[in-house]
C-alpha cells in the first residue's frame, strides 16, 4: 500500500490528520491566488508576479495530495445499516454531485473547483481519521502552553526589563517543569544572568530598555537601559 | 614555482585578515562552543546558529562567519561523544557513529573509540580544507562561467536533491519545499511592485523573515520537544589514559580515511546532498572493501573511521557552493547566507574573483579551528562529557530563553515572536511525525534565488533550447535529468519489492480465519508435545551404557 508502512521508526498516529490539515490550508491558499496575486499584461510568463507563488501553492496541493494518497490508512468502520444500505450510498453520491454542480453554476467552474476539492478532502478524511489521530492532536495542543510561556515572556520584557524578567522567568518555568531541587533552580537563575550579560551587556544586542527603568535615578537609569 | 610563491603570498594576505583579536576570540568561542553544543544531545548546530544569527549581524562579516563556521565545523566532534558513550547521537549527523562506536564502548573500548573518532574527524576536516585551498584557483576560474541560467539550474538541482534525499518522505518533502517557496514569495514583489499573499496585513507586506522561520522551526520547536519529553537517566564512567592512540590507528587505514574524506568533499560541494549521503557512501564503500565486513555495525574501527571522516569533510566543502555561487546546499549554510545579505555582500562568482583573500581566510580559520578543537578534546574530554547529564527539560527552558534573544533582537517586534512561535509549533508537529523540516528552509532561500535568476535568464532566451546551450548549463541539466531518472528507477524498484512482499505466500497473514487455524494448529502441537512427554516418562529410553 505505502512506502512507509513497514518502517518501525515511522509513527503512524497523526499522519492522516496532519496531511488533512495541510491539504486544507494549501487548498484555501490556492483558492486565494487570484485575489492575492496579480497577472500583469505585457509581462513575460516567467516574470509574472503570480508565477512563483503559483508553483509554491500548486506544488503544496499536488504533493500533499499524493502524500495523503500514499499514507497507510485504516478505514472507519461504519454502522452496519450504512454498510448494507445501497440506497444510502447512492443518495450520498447524488448529494455531493448536486452540491458540486450547484457550486460550479453559482461560482463558476474555476472558483468552485478548490471548494469541491476541499469538501472531498474533508469527506475522505472523515473515513480515514482514527482515534489515535485525536490523541496525537491533544499532544500538539499541549505545546500551546509552552508557546504561551514564551509569548508572555516576550510581552513582559519591555515592561519589566530584560534582566528582572529573565530572573523571574527562568526559575518559574523550571519550577513548572517539575524541578524542585535548590541546585537546579539556582542554576537556572545563573543561566539567566549569564545570558543577559553575554547578549545585552557584552554583545550589545538590540533589546529596548524597560518602562520600569524610567523610574530609576539618573546614572543608574542609563546604565540599566544600556546594559541590563 | 610560480604557483607555489603565488600560493604563499595568498596565504600571507589571508592570514593578515585573521590576525585580529576579535577574529581569534570568535574562533575560540566558535570552536569550544560548537563542541559543547554538539556534545549535548538535543541541541544541534542548527539551534545554536539560529539563535546566534541576529547577534552576528552587528559584527564584521569575517567575525560573524567565523563564529558560525566554528560551530558548524566543531559540533560534529562533540556529537560523537554521546554517540559513542551513551548510544545517542549528539547531532543528527553522528547517527552512523553510534553503529560502531557504541558497541566498542560496550566491550570496554570507549577511549579507543573516542580517540579514533577525534582523529578521523580531524583528518576529514584538514583533508577537505587542504583540498579546497588547492582547488580554489580552479574554482575561481570555473565560477565566472556561472551566469543566471546556470545558477538557476544549480539551485533547482539543489532543491531536487534535497527532496530526493529524504528517502521514504519524498512527496511530503516536495510539499514542504513548495511551502518554503511560497513563504518566500509573501510580501511586495520588487520587480512589479505588486503585493503577494499579504491579505492586506501591513506586517506581511515586508515578507516573512527567514530568521524568524529558522528560529521557529529549529530552535523553538526543539525547545518544545524537550519540554514535552522526559528526562533520561545517564550514567557515565570516567576514562583514564590519553587520547592520542587514535592517530596511530588511523594511520593503518589510509585507504578508507582518504576515500571517505574524498566522498565528503565531493558530496559537500553538490548543493542539497551533504553529510548523510557522504557518510552512507563511504560507509558502504568501507564495508564492501573491508577484510572483515561482518564487523560493521558491531564495533568495527573501519566503520567508525568512515562515518566520522566523511561527515567532518563536509562543512568546508559545503561553503563552496555558498561562496562561489550564492547557493546554500543545506539548512546551516542557508542560515549563513543571511549574514552575507545583512552586510550587502552577495556571494557569487565575483566574490571568488575579487575577494579570494576573504575566501582563503575562511578556510584557514576552518583549519585552525580543527587544530583548536582536537587540542581541546584531547585535554578536556573527561570534563566535557558531564554536559551530557544536563536534564532535557531544563535544556528546553534554556533554549526557550535563548530563542527570545534571537527573535526579539532582530526587529523588537512582537508579531515576529508570534510568527516564530507558530513556526515552532509547526516544527514540533513535523518532528513528532518525523517529517522533514529542512526542505522548507531551502525552498525559501533557493526559491528566492531561482525567481530572480530565472527572470534575468529568460530575458535572453528565445527558444527553450537556448537555455541549455552553454556547457555548464547543459551539464547541470543532464545532472537534473539523471537524478530524476535515478529517483524514478528507485521508486519503481521499491514498488516492485513491495508488491513482491504483498504477493508472497510466506508472510504472516492478517486474516481472522487464518489466525484461528494457526492458533488451533499451534495448540494441537503443544498438546501433542505434552502427551508425548507424558508417555515417554513411562517408557523412558535408557541412556546408560550398561
């Protein structure tokens, strides 16, 4: 069936879900190409502003669809009455056919094609999505917590200052990760100080002085804004 | 004679560029930092280079490049340490080292394995630098023959090779490369002043910054992976004795070392191929020509030499397409390209023609780096291996803090950080599913190059055949066709094999009825054995002779 089926190092959970999501996004982007790029008259074909985005988005749709086709899949087991009811399958086919026809008539065939493809993708993915895919999706969602920590850090640095914020953030996140030993908490603090000194004080990387530093007295204020 | 004097004047001029305290410091920091980073499993050179990139923008090009090149060249030395001692490759390219390195550790030869790895890495590194310094005049003659269409074809070849190199993931790798190409096109199209995929958002009109994508896909995603995972318990034993014996042992295998280093240099120069192919080819070569091929994978010193020599010969060679044509062949050199762009130095044939000093200086820096690293490792290995013990989640915290410096110092923009976090999540998902990430970066960089070069090349092309009427263009075109043909052939062979497996009648059936009958047969067999045994207790055959 697939070239990756027999590889023990290749996780199967989540593959169909990822392919589905990526294909949906790619299809939507392809549908937007007429709106988001221009085709200029009098310009050569290869110099058109639409040429390379077209290759990119078109390739995304094509290759992701082929990848999806090639994935090891397991079919959803439908209730018995659906499996046995011929009329239901006929009716469903008719329904999708009519929907595609109506879309083509109202939007025009070119504009409707991506949407028909999209609907077909979703219908097919309904068959092949498995319980394990949703378990994997939960893991993906759990990463948003770490992204949230990162963004909170980003928001607070210009307010509280790079050094103070790092000195709070590093041990706090270390604590959140489940470390309780004094040694590792202190080493996280030390790491934070080291990073600030190396990047801000020594390499003079561009990180703006904090709002809080404005309240410091004269010379200390300048020193803080420049170095910490 | 003329050539030799010319060579020495060249070396003198280039050494002058390096004789500065900041370059020396960069060399030291890059080499020791690279070894440390390589030795920590979970942090590769990609993470480190991505984080340091924005900091190097304010430095001189030669200083910034020396740091990055130092990390690139020395991380593989460090990566071999955990590969040999705890069977976990420190960087991705050390995966092959575990095959023969770890079995040597299990039979108590850890010190021999490590010293062999250091000495073969050193040989690979020095061999490639020497080869490239000697070939540089030749390259300087060939490089100007690359016009727009040749560079376009070389970039195309690079993208195709990267996609094809991801065995078993070719299709999704192609999709990712196209994703990268599309990402690169976002923003204002400079040739026509028309917006592309900006969705009327002002923050998108400047385009998606490569550094933001790189930091998200490599650094943040790795932080997420580490934070999500578990800590491992690592036990290490202290090693006694010196690490010098490896050089003597390496000297007994000159053929394998030479061939592997050559594979490394040649494969490194072709964009999109890189370490893995070089290692694979030299390892196969070593196994086929060895007197004891059965030892490979069970602690063969020749296997270790082949793997380590090949991967360390690549970095110097990988700089060739970057410097001579402006085409990066892999993620790390793609990141280094942005250092050039920031300083408005566009690498290409002109760089090789006019600034040979700069190029040779980089190579001398690389050679010095190898010497520094080997001295450092010979002295400090026992202290260094302690970094392996840093717990994974704590490492994740550290990378998250460092990633902030990388993203935020670029433009002090919050949207950049959100974008990087988004790419971090995408990278995390791709890593979980073991899908390829590198094609995205290469698609982004090479896509931009291809767009510009194709436009200027097509201006002078009337018929399609005009495109390949120059010798180098024709060679590149034939290479592209050859690579595609090889790939098609391999896909067909794989397919045939798969079909043969599906149709063969000796496989374990998955059908329910067959399983039942098999179960029944095995139960009956077990029962039969039991009965036989019981009966035999009553009439046991005598084994005594009397």
